[in-house]
C-alpha cells in the first residue's frame, strides 16, 4: 500500500479535493418544488453539500441519526439527493433541479 508521504499520493489527494470543490460549485441549490418539502426535509436538504455526514446533520438540526437516515432515504427516492463517498466518509449531495418543460 502506498505511503501518504508519497508525492504521487499527495498530488492525487489534492486533485480529489479540487474535484470535490468543483462539484460543490457546479451543483445549484435545490429549490423546494411547489412547497412539497416539510421543515425537517428542507433543513436536511440544506446540509446536502458533500460536507456533512448523517451524524453531522443530526447534531446540527437536533434530530436522531436514524431520523436523518430515513429522511435522506426519502429525499433520495424523490431524486433530490445522492450519496457520495469522499475521503472515506459517506456524505450527501443535492441533485440538480430538473425543469419540467
């Protein structure tokens, strides 16, 4: 296994970090379509920015980890959120808004 001090590994890590930031910049905030989201869903969706895990979101909104997992699953089924594994952490990303016309 490669050592973290290897210059190639350090360079690849830097590239991954830049790609993560590019994704964050390119994915627009998701609007609440027709007010269909509840207060908790909207709050959780606001943290789906590839920076927060379920534990992070639960701590920030004052809900249980299980509650956040269930809500994220619902948002994923609606096509509003994607799971992303980055730097060994499972985080969430808002899906781009699709226009209906």
